[in-house]
């Protein structure tokens, strides 16, 4: 095979955004080609490639790890929550990022409307993948296997003659008169291309290959990078009093985030108590707004404090001889939680409803509906599902995903300063921005 290093487009990163962009661009560039077994080779440097077919497509994907899309395989605990079933207008409220309120939503609007959740499901559906909608609108492949989604992407990459090289970490990208030069560690000469897409992902789960390389590449080409930080991360609590309740979950719990005496966020959702703090969708989706030393105020029941106080008073008055901890169990608290709350309120175990003082009642109301915790830290990138921060959205054209600073340079996926809630929003953004970047590259390649 000749050592050809000139490509029409190079995609850096073989995650969902990068693979999908490569496939869509290949589909737009030429009729599909089905490579024969003889076209599947291994290079003398150990990287997996599609040889003749790859040269024909003119599209190269460079992946630093041994296999593509390793993070995809662990998404949704391996079940792959691909997207959400809700209408696209509702999607826009589920993204953070950008310097101003709803910046990420405005930025993502062209991508999400251009390739929405229905289009994504149709694309995989025509390739044999069925889907089902689970609780809260989460959409999964019927077999609940992320590997099925990845296999479909890999099969389509082969079918469209996309050239993929693994174990190929990009160390630098430079722009000269003849286009881009893409330097790969261990190679003497660079690859060259008319267009480059950076789709390297964020910095979460670095063991999967999301090491933040794309940030350095973007910065070297003059782009501002909003400091990356963990998102969709658990929260650790200082002197956590609820350790004994680890594993207990609550539906429709309430959260308020307090900082310097000001309430900066209120939200409701499902909550999980852990050994060292708090997790579950409510906390994960809010973590982009939470900082160490913030105060979190939690309502464990789906009602306001006055409503709970009225129910508590009615229960205590109706059963004056009943133990307080047993009365609490009648109000939606588990046995262990009721006993712990009595302990935290300094109410002896054998206290009856008739003997409970008003101060004890108020303490129980605060514990159930306005209990406060101080944040010690958030989960690291090893624990976070996604990354907040990334390439500044103001420097990217939202209609094409092309850099406003460097013509011919495109971005897609989590490398950008955007992060979605749990529920399929991040993968949808990856596929949608990948599709839009492919369209932008296709329109800008002249030949």
C-alpha cells in the first residue's frame, strides 16, 4: 500500500461525535463502498486501518486509544442511554455552558434542530437497531447494549470507507499555505488535510481516552478554553450525618444551592444518598453549579415545609400514644430515616406523640424539608460523567461548527464548552454537533 498522508479531512477523536462526523462526511462525499476482507490491514506500527477503502474516502480518523469510543461503551452503565424522547424545544433547557445564561442552548439550537432525536433513532433504526423508552423519557437500544451502537458505527465506517487509525495520539496541529499538518506521536512526518475536526471529548473518565488533549490543540491554534471541571459528578459532604442511610433514594426531592447567603439554584429530581454524600440525577444535573463550601438545602419529600408540618401535626394529634419515630414512618420516611432524624433532633427513641415538644416538631420539619449540608468537594474527573468547560462557544460558528478564528478547523462534541443533564442529552449533542460539523466540512471542501 502506498504511504499516502494527504486527506480531504482529518477527524481527531473516534468517539460518537468524531465517528459520526466521519461517516456523514463520507456519505456526502461519495457513494458507499463495501470494502473486501483484503482491504482490512494492520499497519507496520500496529494501528488498525482500512487501507484501500480509506484512501478512497479521503477521510482519516485518528484515535489515541487502542479501540474507538471506549467511553461510549460505559455510557448508561453500559446500556447506552442514546437520547431522550422529549421534544427538541425541551432539550434546550438541559444544557449548561457558555458565559451567559442559556448560551449553550442557543449555540446548540442549529445542531439539535438540524439532526434531532428522531433523526438519530431513524439513522440507527435503518441499520437494524431497535429502541425502547424507559423511565423519564430515556431512550435505550432494545438489547440495552452500548456495544450494539458502537458496532453499528464501526460497520458504517467500514462501509463508507472511513480510514481509522488507533494508537495515534495527535501531538500538534498547524496551519500552513497548503492546509493543515497533523502531527502524530511516533511518526516522522505529519498527515495533511484541507479540513480538521477536533472531537476529542472532554476530560472525564480519562482511562477511556478522554484526556483533554483537544483543549491543548485548540489553545495552540488561538482558541480560548474555559477551564474544564467535572460535571454530572457526585457531591461529597463535610461531616455527613446521613452515612447510615447510604443507598436510600428519593423521588422528586427538592434542592436549593446557597452561596454567601444567596440562593443560586433551586431544582427537583431524584436523589441518592451515598456513603460520603449525595448523588442521583438531582445532584448530578446540578453539579455544574455547585462549588466546595456551598450549602445544600434538601427537601426529602415532594411537599413544602408547611404541608409537611400540617401532616405531622395531624398524625401526632391522631395518635398521641404512638412513638414519634413510628409516626414519621407513616409520613413517607423509612424506618431507618425516621430513627436517624429523631436522633439528630435529640428526640429520645421512646418519645410519644403526646410528649413531643414544639421545638422537636420544628426540628423534624427542618430535617425532612430543609436540611442543610456543607459541600466539601465534588467528584473528580475519574467519577464525573462529563466535563463542564471547554472550547469557548463564542469562537465557534453554531451554524457550521467551524472556528471563527481558523478557517477549515471544526469542533464537535464534549470538547466544546457545553454539558448536558443525565437522560441522553450529552450523546444527542455529540451526534448532532458531529452531523453539523460534517455538513460544514462538506460545504467548505472544494474539489
